[in-house]
C-alpha cells in the first residue's frame, strides 16, 4: 500500500509498505477514505518533535471504514464509518480515568499515530485501543464533515472547555489557521459577550470576517490596543493562543486582564520566555498542553445537529498519490489554503474480517 513516510529531518517520501496487521486483540485496521495534513506534521518534518520515529507513516487526522477488528473490540464492527482520534489511550490508567488522555501511561499512549507508530497518510492504518480511539460517524454526517473531529476540532473543543468561558467574557483567540478557527467555532458555542480574533494573514482575517461577522478581527501589530478598546476590565477575560509564532506567547499574556485565564494551544518550534517580573501582579492562570481528545462523540453529535460546520476550512483536496503537491501548497500557504484533504482508498482490498 502507499504510505507517506518520515525518512529523516526535512524529508518525507511516498513509499510502498506492507498492509498493517492486527497486533493486539484491541486493535482495528481502518481503510482511510479521507485524511488531512496538520501543522504538527510539518513540525515532525522540521525536527521539532524529537519523539517522532524515522520510518513511521505520518498523519493523525483521518476518517475511514473499519476493515478488521481484534477479538476484544466491541464498540465498532467491520463496515462502520469512523473518525480516528489523534490520541491513543487505554481508558484505565490514572490519567485516563480523570479525562487526561493525552498523558495515558500506556507505551503507545498520547500522540502516537503518525508520530511514534504508523499513522494515516496511507491507504490503511492500525488503530490501537479501538474502543477508545474510534467513533462511529452518524449516517447523516459526511466524511468531509467528520474529517477534523479527531484532531483540530477536538483540540478547539478541549481548549474552549478548559478555558472556562462564560457569557460575560471577552475572549481573544490568537491565530485563525485551522486549529484557531476550530477553536473559534467551539468558543462560539459558549456564547461569550464578544470574541476577538487576532490574525496577521489578510486572507485568513478575511475568511473570519466573511464567515463569522459577529466576531471582531484585528492584526497583531494593533492587537493590545484593540483589545483594550473592546474589553471591560483592562484586557481579555480569556486568551487562547493558537498561533505559535515568534511573538504570540508574549502577546497572549500581555493582552489578558489581571486574573485572566491564558490557554496555550499552540505547539512552538522554540522555547518561550516566561518573564515573571514583567507579569508580576497580573495573577494569571496558564493552561497548556496537548489535547485531551475524549470529546469526539459529543462533537459528532454537535455536527449532526448542525451546530458545528468545519467544511469551509477544507479548501483543497488531493489523491494520496499527489500528497507531495498537497504538502507544498499547505506548507507554503499557497492559493488561499486553510486545510487540505487527502483522498484515500475508496475500495476495500479484502473481505471484512473479525480477528480472533
């Protein structure tokens, strides 16, 4: 089968690999019908994810059809359309029982797919702990509607949840890329008093203005002044930093009012400075880390009810054998790209199987 593979720092390559097999009774094999490229894939490519293993198939955002199931899998069956969770988690350890699935203590726990084990920019993928990591897609929800559920939409939903957004709040979201826009969609569900999006790209700022006219938009050069003019208590009540650019961490806490919550969603290429003397007295609460992606069933329900729609973010679509071109466009932000979908294998190569 075709699989997009991490060769070494700076190099991915489309290669032929053997079909994945069931290794554990809790595994499934999923035929990938639609996948996507994430900025985290670019972090792997450029060496910003030291735990990424050369030789693995990349990709951690996908939907597909269950082809094989291990003997102990009960939540899905062959033929089910499913979303695949970016996180692998056992559901039983100290952290999983408390909903902190990103920190699952299993050797393959946390972000494993497309990082430490083979991921989904391929025709097929093995998914460990399938009862936890797969969610059935409702019949009325398309692959395109469900594509972002397992990663960037789960991230936005998690970020909005841990940020404790209330209806009285002014919320600042820094970054309007795919994850930033998914975060915006989930913050909108909380119905805060106002939402401000800070985005430096004219195309992405225009996208937000056109799609979400109730949202205020500003650029980073005027962000602090804009927030002060459009907030009630000397800054934003909640700040979600989703950009991960050179100066956005400082911008996040600088735009927050005293006693605000600052949630760091971004993954940075370089260490960030925490200048405690400069922020002394602001009494800020920082929340940060990888997504605890355990809300996918709820997100799918919201999509089915028409309350979340991420399909406008999918601006480009390529077949798997043209994934190099897809990466070129996504990495260089060409042609107004926001999110690229990769079409996988539409037809099964073997009969649906239960493995005992």
